[in-house]
């Protein structure tokens, strides 16, 4: 679970970091530093609520019966898959315009007052934070009790995103966002397929879905569950040597359909004129050979 959690943490964290970088750089460049404290207030509330949701889901369900825990865990997994699917497609199309949209909202908020300023920051970061909380709960459930790998993976991914966001703001690095979100999108779709499969298994164990004992395959005699490569496959893709028919159908259908749609050419990107721009602090976040202007 370390690798997949670090990947999701990096992806979610970088999206939130880019929101903060764009807003902060916009205020600094326009000479309105007085509004920064309200931006940070909105970010702080978003982070606190996200952490509270993650903690509530993780620790608040431990007193429930086994079937109730599995039902909640399976539902959270499927919800996490819905979030990650929406996220990869949204960022695929929104990366080209996110900077302009955020600056436009902040420009309007500046004339509306401190609460509006904090709200723009809260909504920009809060969406990523709530998705992260759901992801964390789903992956922690998949990893099982007694392991810190999910927490460690999230810490590594989010920590790397924070450092990367700071370096982007300082103009120390340039990132081609189109390539970054494309390749991480492909990996996240495969991770999401595994989370979906695990969620289906949880719902089968909760007796909400049938087919718990109807296996599509069982390769436990070839891939020992405690072997290092089995642990690696489970940690990245939630692969299990014994997989039910419903799990196999869900994994295959999701991966085939979503990957096909994600990899098809984006005609808007092909027809849009290339627009080179500077980064928040004089350098930039490269996107399709250009940069996100802050």
C-alpha cells in the first residue's frame, strides 16, 4: 500500500498545492498581501476538516460489527473510485484553464471581503482534501489492521507535494503538467480498478453482494500471499491471488472502459493555441510546453 498511497498523496497534494501557489502568487504580484492571511485561514480550515473526516471514518467505525465495517468500507472504496475517476478526467481538461479561473474567482472575492477570500481558498483545497480523506480510509481498510504503510505512503506523497509546490512557487522547478497528469492518471486508473475490486469484495463479505465463494481464479499455489511480489501487487493494484468472478469483471470492465476514454485524443488540446506563460515567481509549471501563469 506504500506505493499506491504515495502516488495518490502526491497527485492530490500537488493539485491542492497548485491552488495555493496560484492564489498566493496572484495576491503577491498584485500587491494585495493583506489578503494572504484569509487565504491561509481557508486552507487551514479545509485541511482540518479533511483530517477530521479521515480520522472519523478510520477510527469511528471500529466499534461496529464486522459486516457493518465491511459495508462501510466497500461503499467508501467505490466512492473513492468515483472520486479518482472524476479527478483524472477533470484535471485532464481543466489543467489548461485552472489558473485563469482561480484568479478570476479571487479577483471577485477581493471586492466581496475576507469571508469570500477564505471561501475561495477553502473550496479549492477542500475538494482535494475530502477526496484524500476518502482515499485514505479506503486504502487503510484494504491494507488491514496492524500496518502503518498507508499512513507512511500518504505522508511521503503529501510531503513531496508540499515541497514541490514550494519549489514551483520559488521558480526552482518546471513541471510539464500535461505529461505529469497523464502518466499519474494512467497509474491512478489502475490503482482505482484495484480499489473497486477490493470494495466489491468488502460488499460481498458484508453479504450485500453475492458471489463471495464463486472464484474467477485462485493462484495462491503459484503466488503465495506472503511473497514479496504478492505484497507488491497488492500494495499497488490491490491484487489478490484468490479473486471472485464479480471482482474480476469489475476490475476488467473499469480498467478497459476508463483507460480507453482517458487515452483517447483530447481534441480541445489539439485545436487550442499554444500559450507560453511565466511561473508564479518568474519560472513556471510547464503544461504542453507552456506554463501555468500565476
